[in-house]
C-alpha cells in the first residue's frame, strides 16, 4: 500500500564529512527545507532517508563544494624543443597552438598590407613594398603595384598624402627611409634641412633628422647635439633613436631604445605597448615607431611591439608606414628556413609542416597532455598553451581598461529576491576605457544554482529587441562575445527559477580573447528565492 496525502514522513539528512545529522517531519508529497549550514570545500556524500510506517527509502547524492566556480583563461608561450613539456590544466582540456616563428610569420601581416585600400601615399607605398617582399620571399608570381612618387612631391621637396596637398614631414621621413631609391633625394634633402632649421620644437627637429638619416645625409653631429638637449619629448627621443639607427650609430640607438622601453613600455601577454600620450592613438603611434626602431636594431621586443600595432586599430591614424618598416627590417634580420615538427601521442607519430605563417591546433585531455612528445623539429616553432585556471576574486589582478556590472530585475523592478513564478532579467553593462585592447571579449556569468538560463524567449512573451543570445551555455555558466567597437553596451538575458534557497551570486567576468591578462569582474552578491 502506498503513501496517502495525510501520511507523515520522517526525513533524515546525514553527511559524515559535513557533520550533518538532521531530522524533519513533513506531510507526504510536500517539500521541506533543511539548513546544511556552512559547507566545507571538498567532495562529500549526503544521504536523505525517509520513513513512513512500514515504508522507507534512501537517496545518496555526491556534493562537490568549491571555493569558487570562477575561472580565467591563461596562456603560456615557449619555443618548441625536443624536451618541451607543455603546461596546461590538470582537470580540463588544454589547447596547444603551434606556429611558424621563422620568416613565414610575416606573411599574414604582409598580405594585409598588400591589400590595403586607399589612394594616400602611405597606403600606396605599403602596397607596393609589401607586394615586393611577398614576391621575393613567398610567391614569385606576384606583380607589385607600380609606384610613381612624382605626383606626391610638393614644390618644397617634401611628400604629401595626396597630390596637390601640403607636405607631411612624418610621411616624408618614412618615404626617405622606405623608398630612398625612388625619391628626388636632393629636393627631399633640402626640404628636411629647411624643416630642421625652422624647427620650433624637438619633435619637428628629430623627425627631420630621421628623414635626413634615411637619405644617408651626414647628420651624425646634428643628431648627437639634439640628443644632448634638455626637455626632449618621448616621441622626439624615438625619432632620434631611429635617426641614430639609420645613420649607423647603433650603439647609441640601442641605449636610446633601452631607456625608452624601461620608462614607457608595458607588457600584456604577447603584446608590448608604449604608454606615451593621452589616448589609444597616441599609444599606437608611439608603439609603431618603437617597433620600427626595435626591428632595425634586432631587439627581442620587436615582435611584441609590432603585434600590438597589428592587433589594434587607431581611430584617426594609419600606421602602415612604421609597420612596413618594422616588418621589412625584421625580415632582414630573419634567416629563411623551413618549419616543421613531429608529435607523438598515444603511440602514433604525426608530422606537421608550417608554411606562410600557418598555425596548427591540438586540444588535449590532461592525460594526453602529460603523454605528448615532440621530435624532428626544424626551424623555429612557437608553442602556446591555452587553458583555464581557478580565479580567486580577492587576489585577482584585474585590468581597469574594461569594466563589468550586473543587476537582476523582475517586471522592470530591480531586485535580488525572487519567487518561484518569476522570470528574471539579468543585465550585464560592459564599459571600455579608450585604451582597451581591440577584439572579442568573453563575458561569462555564473547563475546562482536556483536559476536556469532560457533562450526560447518567444514562448515566454519576452521582447527580443534588447535580448542577447549566448554563444555557449555550460551548466550555470552563460557566455557571450562582445567587441569594443561601441564603448558602452549592456548584455541582457533571462533566467527562470528552478529551486528555492539563499544563494551567493559569484562575480561575472569579462576577459579579452586576444590578450587573456586583460579581464575584470562584476560585484558579487546574495540572491534569495522564496
């Protein structure tokens, strides 16, 4: 004979590891709350037994108590060797990314420059030079675009962005450095000497000397004299470093570069940028010029400085000239060689060849990660390991260049207390500083255990116009991708109530997928469901 609605049921909740032994009596088919108290971190077993007359039953559940469900992406890069043991996660998958770190790594940015649209002189020059480099090193079937500088030279000898516009000193200096065999050297040299003589600020003077050094003019003494002046700006110091490097005084140029990097550089994963100026355009300009200087000198920061300029876009500036100079000089300092390697996994050996900047990805379980081996390595192969690690909000080194908030509302009213019939709107306002990293940011929210995300919003009569759809739902984790093209955005999505209780809503996280060290957290807080 089964239970009837009037029967009393004695329930007992027990757990040895949590020190729980509680009893409660309820009517059949009704629910009861049992306070489990403060839960200890670790794995536990909880038993719930019920007795009513001669009837009895018992349910055992495993309970994992975590310090936090918060996790963050971590990336570690090394050069592949035969004894390399990739780092990764001991509990979840790790992605290994193998890349061509020889000459081929320049093919993708060269291809982008080769198809730069626009009729500005710097764009035309970048197209011609990048296509010429591609023809020489990668594809001899390419026919470089014809470059005629005549229409862009002004009566005073300088070069202009467009025909019949005024001369641009910075552009003229890069034209001298990148294409001196194609210019009117006498006219351009006279223009630089005149600009230097009339200079009222160190930036103009140093830019003029950079141009003259690019033409192989004997200006070493002028460069030394200006370098000794007080009150030089960071930009003038970079241009003087370029002038020193171009004229052959690499020892002083290296001293200048090291001082600039020590004072102004900031490392961010695979990027290095120069914190010079007041906005992102200023940072990009300074970084692109410093990358050109590092490339001439063959400094180890050359790649990471260039990578920052390639991975970010300016608002009102184009960087194709310093980028082209940096790539050209790095290619001069790189020995062409094939790039290949073999890896052994589960007793099977597979060979891979990387060409023209190709990459190869492997996603491995913890067991496979510990067992993978490498051999037959030819050339310079880069290896990046990407995996997730636990994050402690109290010690997290957040980046203020991005921000994330969170609020809950029901029928338009902000609240953290819900009832069993509520549809809960979760709002995640995202903010970016003007200097924030470009690209996709992953925004992940960890719903409290009493809520479940919903995506079929039409069936609930919800207006979809301000609702975002996650690209992934993994248990209680709801993830979105948002770019920083618009500086203020709010992600809205919905959840339904599935169980009552008092919960802690852990912080939501925003993290750059381009530069994983750039992340921030929303505030955490309590959520109550009646």
